[in-house]
C-alpha cells in the first residue's frame, strides 16, 4: 500500500479584543476569535493498492474542517 497526503492550512487572525475601564478596579472585555476570515484545514489523502506507479486507487479521504467564530464578553474586577 502506498499513500499520498496533501494538507492545506489557511491563514487566519487568531483573536482580537476591546477593553473598557469603568473604574481603576473594574473593566469589561469583549473578545472575538476566527471572525475576520475562515479558519480551517483541507486534507486530501489517497491510498493506492500496491505501488503508486500502478495507479490502482483503493481509497480516497477528503476532509474540509472549518472553525466558526466565537465571542466572549467578560467583566473583570480587582479587590
């Protein structure tokens, strides 16, 4: 059995945040991740029966994984 594998990772911005100070001891923070462009991975794996030169494909695996945007709103205080 022979194998050919191709993986493509897409460029992405990890996260960004905005903070607002209500007082010296309290602030609110809004953070978002994966929201400017798609974060994902494309995976292509081809299995050959015997040698690749024979060209007899036994199995093909195709995967396209995507990560959706997520957001967090937090209130932080110091005591």
